């Protein structure tokens, strides 16, 4: 095990660097992205109406953040598994999931009442956090083990 780690020092350092980048994106989310729901969900959101928001700016902010997280996550997947075909597959999944989630988010915002705070919360969570990375890494690992 230690011998393998020594042989893969560069991979380990690169993955740790990319994870650090994900943490920086999270740490500076208020400064980097337009998202009035960040402060909304920090408060007592169950009793509050949705905050005022600019739909176009929200779309751009969420898109920028999602694709920033996606690029970093795809880098981690490529470094861990060294499988370009698998990384391309993950990129396609990220792209398709983005359109499903962004569509669902705006449907909830415009056509549902405030009682759907949790639905909006979880859709946003998948858009703004690299949660798919947490799903894809074990899946790719399992796939690699069973080849």
C-alpha cells in the first residue's frame, strides 16, 4: 500500500490540489456567484417567502458555479482513474444532469408555492455543490474493480 502511494505521489498531490480548489469555490461563494438563496437558506427559511432574485443573473451564477465544479470534478475523476472514455461519459452525465436540474429549479421557482422550500433546497444543492463527484467516484471505482 505504501509502495503504491509512493509511486502515485503526483496523482495524490494533484487530487488534493483539486479538492482544495473545490473548497475555495465553496469558501468564496458569496463573492464569486450571484445567488440570493445562499443567505436565504442560512436563515429561518421555512417561515420566509422566497427572496427577490434576478432570474437571468441567478441562471448565470448557478451555471458558472456548476461548470466550475464540473471541470474540477472531471479533473479529479481523470486523475484517479486515468480513463478518458469514463471521463467523457461523466462529462455527458454532468451536462445532461445540469439541464434537468436547472429546468427543475426554475419550474419550482416560478410555478410552485413557498411550501416547496425543501425541493428547491435540494435541487440547488446538486447544482452548487460537487455532489455528483461523491456519486461518480465510487461508481467508477466499482466499475474498475469488476473489469
